[in-house]
C-alpha cells in the first residue's frame, strides 16, 4: 500500500488565512507531525494521531513522518507560514534524497501557505512592491559571515529585505549586528517594519527607521522588512501610515 505525505503551510496564525487546500489535506490525514506550537493551531480530529516535537528537530521530524507514510499512512507535516520558506518542505526533501529508495516512491504534496513577509507587508501597504529578497538571520545552519555578506550585497543592490528569525534566546544579538551592518549601506531614514505575531491576538506592528530600529524588540515571532532607498512612507491623518516601494526605479522612465 502506497502512503502519502503532505507538507502543509498553516499561514501566519489566524484560521482565516488557512487555505482550503490545507484544510482538506489536514482533514484527510491519519497523522499530523509538527513543531508543538504549530500543532496547537490544528484542530483535533477523532482517530487522527498527533506527533509534536521541538523546533530544532526538523530532520528527525521529517524522517519520522516519511517512515510513517512509507507504511501506507496518509501523513501531514505542518509548518507555520509557507512550508517552502525556511521551513519543513526543504527538510522533507533533504530526508528523501538521503533516505531509503522507498521514500522516493511516496506521493509527496507541498501545500503552500501565506508566509510572514507577505502577511506583514499587507498590513502596512506594499513594501514589497519592487524587487525584494528574504534572508534568515539564524546561523544554526549557515555561518554568520555568510549572512553578513548576503545582507551587504542585498542592501547595496537596492533590494527590500525581509528578515526571518531575527533573534532568539540563544542568539539575542543577531539583529543588532545586522542593523549595524545595514547602516553602513543604507540611509538612517530608511523605513523599517517590525511585524510580530501578525494575525494573532498579540499582534504588534511598528513602523520606524533604520536609525531607531535598535529600540524595537524582536524575537522568533517577528518578521522585519528593511526598505530600500526608494521605499516611502505616506503619513495620513487619523489613519495608519502606508509604506510602499514604487514599482519603477527613479529615472528608469526618463
């Protein structure tokens, strides 16, 4: 009997942002694997097994889910946001490549979700309106000097930058070092957006500047968008500001 494995994006948190495809895949699963905090977002269903684990156990979680699917089960692995953005889809693919041949024969489905940078951007306007990139500040799986080189290259090239995993208990200083580096490449007045727990009850949004960004707290639930030199803020009376990056580069239409 052939098993199935669905890697499912749960979106930023609120059930409104869970896609119909994701709902259907979760409802049909015999078992659900995931980081315990993400599993808490999935409604319990009679007869459906749940396997929670720590946030740093992605390879073991992926392998366990694949073994279960190889036994003929319909298995789901959940990720916050989109599973293909710094999340479980890559971990599952890594295990399939390195694992037994039978895992390559499984029916594997990647179910997309709304990733944090899109959720935060939508809250404030259109900061991703022109070219942008995403960089994780976690150095668990890559060296910090590589992160610094990528930050410098992205800022110098004029990209808006979405920063994932800006700080944790184990590495509280990463965001400070990143902001210091960015100040060498971008004006002090560059717009910065901090979006924490967007769409959840404890949501916090802060629009600030690169000069003052060090005063805003950040943790693993925070997504930071660093504007480019072209990113603009529209201040409005009695309404929240709008942040956007023009679609055309200054001088391109001349």
